[in-house]
């Protein structure tokens, strides 16, 4: 069982080879503008090791912040059409109504609001407006728009109106990429619709990027299936990721926490990932990150993605030290650390310089630290520790000392003794924890449908069996599959004790 | 009479969420509607209740139903205006102004939406001074004012009037049934009130109060000052407790969200705990020091749980582990402090066998 995990971050592209649950080799290269260049470079570095070059690779798993960065930076986004089904309800708040204007101007093409949608009890608000949908689809084709986001009121309860819209769009504009909101979220029309619209806008970028990933892998001579990690720490096949790029939005943070759990063998702990500019604090529960249960804004757009609950502070290895009063961060030299820090011959005093002076870590040339006194270095380290302690305390869910896993390139800023921390765990390859998290990502299977004339227990069992089958078909080892989520909603109005059941299962990737 | 600016409405959304005392639903969707209406050039005026003539008619509006349904069907500003028009058509006269049933939460914005469409002013008053879960928990119910007729509207063109009921409890039952059939959401215009009734039984200047609180919080956020201190100063409140949420237990019963939250003390309150009980809104707070457990705040005093850093309110639906919270009390409207008022909204009305004692002595 040999897998390559790659994390494409804003600064670095990390890659690891994992063999039978052991990290054989790990490399770090700068991320390139086209993303694929960095992947190619890291795969080349990885394959210089003879043990990597030989033998087959069972899978390449990539985690990337590329799609979320595209939204935040307003780059590579396409014009889309929005179809809202639910009139006459919600008429005064049309699609894009709460988007930042610059982003809406970039993305919003045609907007259609049609009759249809459902009530909370499963009844139709209005019958689906078939003829109007067909007319809208023709307008979309004529306008030359290639991506459509479709949302219907209460579609998580009954997706049929969204599905009928998709069928018409497929007939009338066969080349358009269609995103249905019920595939992306739950109750909360605006937030779910926003996710669908963002997803549609990322359609072209997703296709180009993931095809680039494939080419890079093929060019480095690896013949293995490609997977992309998603927000919850499981993988999707590359084809699925092309259709649902927003599902990978938070995978960077998730991967680093999953990697921390894997490398330490600890399933319940706090995790701090100290990077170059910021530190993310999260909590592992049973090996998975605890999820945020509130609205998450992406590039100024409200969504309801299931994302890890993180507390981020502006403290990392590249944080700039300021005096009078003494402070460290939030400004950072970022990816220029290896040119601008004192220990690398630069002129900026950074947290890394203070750590070298304090004797906590050996990086670069300690002889260049002349102007930095031992007292100042010590004070900076104390300040950094206090900032981390406060961030960790904010994320703790119980009183008393907790175990902390410190990962990331700047993990040396977290000392062994910290208030509220029983033990600080450091792991080999902790600086590539996110790539390790990608390599160990699980395969999931999901089912979501309405069952009739069954007890609740029977319906859930039927849904579970189907989800397990889907996970197995997607490449999960059946012996390791566990149920991770069950959600059921009675549809009071429908005859035959109708129950909508959604089940999600996940298991380890099976050897091929 | 003065114009309400869009900035006032942004402040109203923040302040009304605080006065929601944990419930009332987020004002976010209402705020979105108002941003769009103001962008179209509409504007709403605010009038003092004491500028009403005794025989003026005032429309009391609110959105009725499950917050969850509101998250899907959203709030359409025209619906609430239509409910007001139904009352006018039923009676054959015109309203002088619109006012809120409930200043806490989402219903604080409903009269502004109606007013923007109808060209009427909003009366600076409501009937709760906060948010409460049931129809009889209002100042007009305490005053035994007439509970009917009530207009309910659904945008599919379903219009219903409950023209007569013997008391407020029956109004709650009858209108709730209609609301359920409409999809558990309805725009409602409650029994009209005369200017004299608003002056005698309305809770006055609560729209200004919510705007004022929101303004101070937003100012403090901009200046990186303590927003909690700003709320206390603006609303003559008292700080009860500061700490971190360590436990939340929720259950849905009879259409209400009930449960408890426990906050572990920080700073001056380190070593103590605060237990909060809620029924949609925060109802009672007990301070726990070792073996002793003392109720220190209860309805009708307003218990508000705020984010210690931002000053924004935490709702009973969204509060969770780890949040840094400051719990404050604000004074109750005097109408609820009478024996009759306490029957409607005192601790016993929520099932707690405690004699009401005000935080404010």
C-alpha cells in the first residue's frame, strides 16, 4: 500500500510518500503560479529517492487551497446563471443579494426566479414551473453561459424540483455545467444557494486545475488514480472534485489536523499548526477535527460549509518582531522568510530569529543575529507562547490540562511547557502534516433519499447499507468502513410515513 | 418625527439581537431587505408614541412561525405590508403608523419593511421590550386589550383573518393552526391598537433603544474598546458574569427550544459558574459557588449573553462550547413588574418556582 499525499498551500507544496502506514519520505517545494509546476517539482524531488522511484503507487491524493484562494482573490471565476425555484416565496431576496458587489459583478450573469419549491412538511409550495424553466435554459444557451447554479426552497428535504431543472438544462444546454444546491448543503436557502453559485463559478478553474494535476502526475511517470481531499478529511475522485470544487475549500486545515492525528497516533487532542504567517488551533475529536457549527464566510460570501472549527492568530515563523512596545506579528515576511530573516542574511527580525537566538531551534546562520539580544529573544518567545496559550484556551472545550500536538514549520514557537497544556507532542514529519493528512484521507460513501412504509430503524439500516456499498465501490476497504453521520427528517405530509435519511460512511482506502 | 438612516438600521439589527435575550431570530434577513429598499431610494420615519392622536390606528406587526422555515422561505418585505393592508380592508379605515410586536430579534425590522412599502411612519415602541415566546407575553395582553382581529398572509395569495376569540390564549391557538397550514410561516398584523392604547400600554422608545445599543457596540468595535461596557452604559445594565461556555444542552418540546447553558468563570468570576435556563430566550440565571446555587437574574429582567470580544449577542440556538461570554442584565419594562405583569412573564410563567427578584433592586 503506497500512496503519495500532496498539499498545495499558498506558500509551499509539500509531498509525502506513505508506505504501509509509515512516512518514507517528505519534501517541500515552493508553490508555483500554475500550481502544477510545484506539484511536478515536488514529485521529482520525491522520486529521486530510489525507494520511491521503484514499485507502484496506489493513489495520489491532493489537498489544495487553490479554489478557496480563487474566491478570496477574485481570480479565475466564470460568469454564471442562477436559477432559484420557490416563487412566490423569498421574492425580495434574489440570488447574489448578499454578495460583495465586486464579486457579484464578476460572477452574476442571468438570474431566474421560477415557481416551485417545497414546504418543511414535503408539500410543494407551487408546482414546478416546467415551461418557464425551459425558456430560462434557452436564454442561458443563447447568452453563451457555461455554468448554472440551481437552488430550490427546502431542496435538502425534497430535491425533485432541482433535479427536474437539471434534466431540462441538460436537454437545452448540454455543455453547461450544472450545480444543484442540495448536493452542497442543508437548511438555509441563501447560504446553500451561495455555495452552489460559488461552485458554478469555479467550474472552469476546477476542470483546468484538476486536469493539470493529472498531467503533472502522468508527466512524472506515476500511473495511479487521483483523488482530491474534501473539507471533512475524506477524498473524492478527481471527476467528482471537478463537479464540486467547493467541497475542497477547507481541506488544508483538515488535512493538517488529520495528519497530526495520524503521525502521533492520538485521536483526541488540541492541535496547533504554526506556519509562516499564522497559527491555526483546532481540536481533534475521535481523529477528526471538530466542526464549526455556524455560518462561514468565504471571500465575503455567507455559506454553511462544514468546516473545521479553527481559531487563527497572526503568529508564525515569519512574524516580524517590533520593539517599543515589544510585539511579534501579525505582520510577517511570509514566503520571503528564507531571504529576509536575519539568520538567512536579511534585515527583518522575525520570530524564527528569536527562536534561534533563544537556542530553541537551529535554522540558518546564528552568527548573523548580532543585533538581537538574548533578553529580547527570550521576551519574544514568552510573548509567542502567551499568544498560543490564549488561542488554545479559547478552543478548549473542557477545563483542565489537555494534550497538544504541535505541527507545521514554525512548531518550535510552542514550547514544551505551556499553561493549560499537560503535554506537547511533536512528531517526525510534523512540518508536512498537511501532506500526510492528504495521504491518509479516507474514502467516503453517502446516500440521501426518502424511504416509505418502513420503521425509522429499518430506513436508516437500508440507507447505511447503500452508503457502505457506495464507499466500497469508490475504493474503501469494507472491513474499515464506519458510519460517520446519520440525519433523518420525517416528511409529515407525505403518505406512508415518509422519512428522508442521509447517511455518510467512511473507510480506509483499500489496496489495489 | 425623524428619518431612520440605513446606518441606524444596521445598528438596529445589532441592538435588537441583543434585546432578543437569546431568541427572536436573527435580524439578518430583515436587514438585507432594508438594504435593498434603501438602495431603491425608500426611507422610513420614526415617530414618538406621544405624537399619536388618541383615535389614530396603529398596526402591530410580526412574523410568525418556525425560525427554521424562515431560513428557507426568507422574509419578503412586501408580505408584511400586505398583512397590514388586509387589516385596513377589513376595517375600512387607514392606519396612522406601524409598530413592532417584539423589538427583540428579527421582528424589530418587520415594521420598517411594512412602513417602507406603505409610506407610513414607524412608532418608536413595541409590546415586549425584548423577545418572548408566546402571544400572551405582551404588554397589551397584560393590559387585557382586545386580542382580535388578526390578519395572516402567505404570498401564494392565502389570506386569513381571525375575526373573534375569547382571549389571547385562543388567539395563539387559532392563528398558530393557520400559520402551520401556510407552511409554518406567516406575515401577521395583530389586533390594531389605538393611539391612546399605545400611549398607555406600549413599551416606549424601544426602537431608539435598540438603535442606541447597536450604535455603541459598533462604535466600540471600530475603536477596539470594550463593547460590553458600552452596552452597560447605554442601557443602564449590570454585568452579571464573565466566562467561557462549557456545556449546552438543548431539547425541542412543544414547539419551543428548551435547555441549559453553563458558563465557567474567568477573571473576577474564576472559580464560579453561571447556569442559564432557556425557553427560546434566556429565562433564569443561577450563580454556583461550591455548594451554593443562587438565582441571580430572571425574567422579566433581560438576561443577555454577549460575545466578550465583539459584543454581539449569542442566541440560544447558536451558543456553543468554548465561546467567551459576558452575561449582563438590563432592566425590565415596568409593565411586567406589576403582579399582573409577573403572572404573564415572571419565572413561574416559565415553570420555575421562584419569587421574582430584580437585579436592579
